C-alpha cells in the first residue's frame, strides 16, 4: 500500500483546516510547514509593500527557514502540498519546503486556498524546484469543501 502525506503551510488557519480534513478523509499523514519565525498580522499585510510577505514575494530567491523537517520523505510516494495563494503563486516558504528534499519519482499535488485567485503557475514553479518528482498542476480548493468533495478530488492520485 502506498503511503500518502498532506503537508501544508497556513497563515490564517484556513489552509490548515482544509489540509486536516483532506488528511483525515484519505487517511494520510499530516505535516505542518511552520516558519522558524511565525508570521504576524503585520507581516501578512499584502497592502503594505514593506511587509514581510510582500518583501518575500518580490525576492524570488527568498527561502524563509522552516521550523522542522520530515525525517524520511522517501517513505511517501504521494505528497499533497497545501498553501494560501500569495500574489498568484505559492508562498516562498513552500519553495523552502520543496527544496529541502529530493523527491525521486514521487508525485506532488499542490492545492491552494484563496479568496478568489487561481493556483496560477504554482505547479510549474514547484516542478522546477523538484525536477525528479512528478508535479501536478494543482487546484484551488474551496475552504468550505466537504470531506467527501476532497476525497473525490484526491481519488485521481490515490489509484
């Protein structure tokens, strides 16, 4: 039987709730991608061009440090990676997470939460960072999606 992981970064709790529901529905392990320095409300103010999240977005080489790592990511052949959309792409901390591992032949399925933005080129961006993985285009999911809806969406990769 294949082993599945749901890894996620959540700034406000919305992505965390969705990731937890997904992991429960598909019986996957769950891993929170947490920054070494937590984001404050001021850090997340997208209207402020000098906020931490705005500055990270402007510098595509930015890699915010994460608090902990998965001891053996090779045990998972399918990894769902969840995040909020920031400026039409994945947050820099997701890039930190992806670059921290070698995903040899594993499948990565991005999923995102957003008030209205699409997942954009996040799948393509992640594929460039994990060239030995198979990365799906991913999907923006509704924060209020039911467990059944999440399981139905995930079924494509669970076969």
